[in-house]
C-alpha cells in the first residue's frame, strides 16, 4: 500500500485556513442577503484555487472554479435584477 504524505509549509497552511475562513464568511453573508458576501466568497475561491493547483487537488480546483462562476452569476443577478 502506498501512502501519500502532503508536506505543507506554513504559508500553505495560512492560505488554506484563510480560504476556509473567507469562504465560510462569504457563504454566511450571502445567506443573510449581504451583497458584499459574494466578493468575500470570491476572494476565498481565489485562495482555494491557488492552494488546490499547488497541491494537485484537482477535485477541489474544479469545485472552487465552479463556486467562482456561481458567485459571479450571483453578483450579476443581484445587481441587474434587483
């Protein structure tokens, strides 16, 4: 059995946890109908994209790109349909 160990430097941990905090804050703000939550969530997605690209987590990379697109759609809908 092959074990894969991902060794991360401190900066990778900082990126990962910053992305987590921003994503959670953005999702919470959007659920509370705060428009700027979309922008916070997008910044979190950018962090997740860089993290997942660096560590070759392609499922997470795909998910973060999809969330980015969904957030852009949300911003467009909120600005033009409200």
